[in-house]
C-alpha cells in the first residue's frame, strides 16, 4: 500500500478512506490530532452525520473540499 501523501489532510477537506477498518467510506476531515505514539489521527464526518476516527495515512484527500 502506498503511504505517501502529496497533501496532508486539513480540517474541512473532503477525503476517501483507502485502508483500515473504514475502507471505502468518505466524508469531511475534522479534528486532527497527533497521538502519543506520534501518528496523525483524524475524525471523518460522513454526509449522514456519522463520525469515525482513522489514521491520516489511511485517507486520500479528494478534489472538492467542504469549504
């Protein structure tokens, strides 16, 4: 799996999850956090309002942002 991210996700970016438990889901990036182990985690909010947390390395920023 390619882990290089040309653009790091920012608050309000639209994203598509490409790996991990939530693979295939998409939504808007919210609440970026660096964990104690040094990994960037994000909260993704789907169009229906459902939220989930995932690692930033598991998402790809898509063309259209939420802002």
